[in-house]
């Protein structure tokens, strides 16, 4: 699961965004595409993944630690609670289009997931930890998710600003 879930959440987000763009108003606009991508990335790779990680770290701590290549730790509860907050914020941000709220979710996601990604890289370099939960798709999505969120928010801001100038 730890291998497939991050990949499937990203795939589902891209498919749903494409579906809603395809079925949406014509002509298709860059702003509309960005909005759908933001919505489904917030809902699935941020929201659903955060809630999934919360469940794993809090209720299945032994299995979660083993999938990362670590021993179980009391800190997993704290990591799980952070994942709960990020997951809930992602779900809310998917349905509340506030640029400020979404930017806050992106910043927190960048700090938490980006930091986790750096931690995974350090573990790989220092200990050779190539467990699926450390060196698998989660490593890449720890960087990809927040960077794409920030990039889409910047693009959304740019295209909104450019539209106001015209």
C-alpha cells in the first residue's frame, strides 16, 4: 500500500482534474485548468494522503514504522496528528477557493512534506534505508506535492493578475 497509494492519489487527481476540465465550460481557460488541478491535488495527494498517513501513524504505528524502515516511536503519534491537520486542511482547501487559505495549506505542506523528503534522503544517504516508505514513491511525492501546489498558486495569481490588466 505504501508504494501504490501516493501514485494512485496523484493519478486520480490528474484524471479527475482532466475530466472536470473536459466536461466544463468552453472555451477551456488556463485559469480553469489551474483551478481543477489545485482542487484535486488538494483533495487527494494532500487531503486523502494526509488522512491516510494519520491513520497509519496513529492506529497502525507498527506497520507504518516498518514500511519506513524504522522502529516504532512515540513521535509517530505527533507525526500522525500533523498529517491529520494537513489532510483536513487539504480537503477544506479543495472546496474553499480562498487563495490565502490555499497558500497557507501549501506553505505548511511544503514545510512538513519537504522536510520529510529531506529526512528520507538523509536516511538513504546515511543508512542505505531503501524501504518502500522511505525511498519509494512517497519520497518523490514529498517533494512533488508541495512544489506543484506552490507553482499552481503562483500561476493562478499570475493569470488572475494578467486577466485584470487586459
